[in-house]
């Protein structure tokens, strides 16, 4: 049987949630049926280098700066014509805006976009009108939304056709996050400078405005009034690092914070964390909330977009309003002094994500979209 040639396309250079989503698709697609390629900037390709060593993926390092970058656009067009892909699957609208018209000009039969949620750059009359999105959507066979909330956003706010949009909730390889896997965390605690008997709150994510770290920092002084034996593990890097470190000094909380920078050992770090916090301002469907829950950790998160689809308030975690340090500190204190609640919600969260958010389910549903789009393209 001839394999289906699929290429994933993304213009981002930083490895974060969207890029992990793409990696999961590449690692778990049925390689007996699919020949898989990745088209992305060289910097991102280098970040994936270790993950690709054992797998026969084709990686094309192309950085397209925009529609004025004619040389790169021509190179992309030439690649599409040369490789004769059956499917181009882009991620986030900025990527689709570049590759979808080129793919159609190159004669690619199926073009699919995955939308991962709200975009911070959507400001102003033109960018916020979604007029261009609707034009690009007409050239796209299917648009996958990563959560029910994301699907609603595409229909109600972007005004896309319901025939174009399908919801496939994110999934993860939950086996690597199981708390049943023996992990020696003492050396990791020592490396991070964490003493025994200290409660560890943790947040994992890019240090960018979207992730709401500033509100977590503003919640900490109230916790310090009742307890000194806690640390906040801030995992990730980004443009706000210096600003957040400066804010920590201003609030007098820097001794309670540990900035780890980028880490590739998230499954191990989640074992060190006692209570997970996700103070985001918006999310598609947060992978890290799935990961923390799969590890059996109780989660405090903001009730934004797709997050309540993973964290069920009072059943698998606690939800608080975004931009609300007061509510965040209350939730953190309730966990700090109620270990039985932590255990109950952590176990419930683990059971819930294991039932609903496996990578196997996501891959099965995604492959079905590929097959159905290819079948329809052959009929046209």
C-alpha cells in the first residue's frame, strides 16, 4: 500500500505547547500508512533533533518571514511541487496564512489547519476582524479545534463555516506521566535547592503575558503571612523573565521562587511539584494541565477557554478567575492546609484525564480526518 505523504508546517521558532502537539502527532501517527515530514524554521528543527533520531522523519528547515519574503515563499512552493505531498497540516493561523495559498497553487490535494486558541496579536480593526481568516478558510479542507471552547471561538467570533470546523481535543502520551513509574526525586530536589518538608507549588509554561505569571507572583505575599515553608517552581523561559525576577524582588518574595529556565525533563519535575498552578489569561486546551493531572497532582487553574474542559472545578481541581491574585492565593492556601483535599482532587484528576485525554484517542480521530478529506478530494 502506498503511503500517504503528510507534511506539518509551522513558522514558530520556539518549542512550546503547539510544537509539542505537532511532535506528538509525528511520533504517534501510523508510520505504516503515513510518510511524515516537518517544515519549520531551522531553529525549531534543531530543538527537535534529539526526538527525531530514532524515527524516519523528513525535516525541511525553511523560515518564511512573511509574504514579502519572496525567496522563501518560492522555496516553499518548489518543495511542495517536488515532494507532491498528499496533505499539508499547518498549526495556528499565521502558519496557515503563509502556507495555505502556496499549497493550493502547488496542487496539494488536502490542506488542514489546527487552531490552538486565541491569539494575543489580534488587536485593532483589521487584525481583529478575522476577514482574512475567513478567506483562508475557504482554501482549507478542514480546521481542527483543540477544544470545545476553541471550536466555539472559531464559529462565533471568527465566523467560520460549521462544515469546516471539527473539534479534536488534545491528548498526551499519559504513560510517561504515571505516578506509578519509580522516579528518584531527591537528587532533583537537591539540584533545585529544595529542602525536605517544603511544599512545592509549580507552574510550567513560557514566560509570556498569556501565561499570567505576574498574578501568581502577586498572590504570594498573602501566602507568606501564614506559611514560610513553601517554594514556587517556575519552569520555562521567555521575554518576561527579567521583568518577573524584578517584580519578585519588589514584592519581597524572591527567596520563595526558583526560576529553572527551559527544562526538557517535565515528567520528572512534575513529580517534585506538590500542587500545580496554571494562571493563564487564555488557553486552547492546556497540555500541561493534562500532564499534571496524569501525574496525580492537584491543579489550580484559571477558568479560561478550554481549561475547564480539563479541570472540573471542585472535582478534579480548583478554578479561579483570571487576573485575580486574591482568588489565586485563597485556592493555594486551601490546598496548603488541606492535604486530604489535594489527594482527593489529584486522584480524581488522574482518573479523568486517563479516561478522556489519551494520545491514542487524539491520533485515531486525527487520522480519520485525514482519510475523509483525502477521499473527498478524490471525488472532486
